[in-house]
């Protein structure tokens, strides 16, 4: 499989090199999810100023694309070699709350999902190097996903974005998936 060297400014996103087919899958998934989100939230998006709608969709694209990118060996390897960067990545992920603010929807559920996701990701990241890390990450992800339907006032588009946010930060990113390879 042909790999491309990634520009150093994008190493935090894609690692140092990626197979072209992985890059295409990451981008197509991100764009596809953003399109589905736009279709689902269309009545809400058209009531916003254009820049708020576009920025919300870019953040949704980032959430979705990150779900896939963080599962690649290259991105995983990049962060496995840089534990400090992994902590910074977890700390800066406020995307879900930012999307809710941009859309002007109720903030209660997105803040609850964000807080749970960050707390769970910290827990999982503290287990770096332990055999139970993937299990605990999967368990905490399953608990979070099972709780989504219980959250009040969560529109379907935000429910989907919330699930993907949990997958991205808590499991796809916080777990070192290739530590034995």
C-alpha cells in the first residue's frame, strides 16, 4: 500500500505518514458525516449566520474524521511516542460544546457528554501500557453510548455528533491500539 509523507504541521492529525487509501477514507468519512449532520440539522443551520453554520460543520467534520484517523497505526504511533501530546489533545477537545454553542442548542447534554468523555479519556490514558486499557476504554465508551438516549433535549444531529465525539476522544484516541505491534 502506497504511503504519503505527511507535512510536519499535520503530524498531530495524521502521524508522520499514511497510506493514501487511509487518507481518502478519513476525509470521505468526515465529509460524509458532516453532510448527514447538515441534512439532519438543516432547519437549524439555515437560521444561523453562514459563518456559524460553516464552523459547526467543520467541527463536526473534524470529530468524524478524527474517529477514523486516530485508529490508524501512524497516528497511534505518533502519540504513543509523545505522551505529553496525547494529554494536550485530550485537554483541548471542546469541539462538541463549541458545536452546540454555534448552533444555539441547549448546552446541558453536550456539556454532560463532554465532561464524561474527558473524564473517561483521562482514566483510559492513565492506563497507558496496561493490558486492560482497551477493555476499560471499550467499557467506558459503551456506558457513554448507552447513556446518550437518556439525555434530555438532545436533537438527533447532536446525538450522532456526541457518539462520534466519545468514540474519537475516549476510545479511538486515548487507547494505544497498536502497542504490541
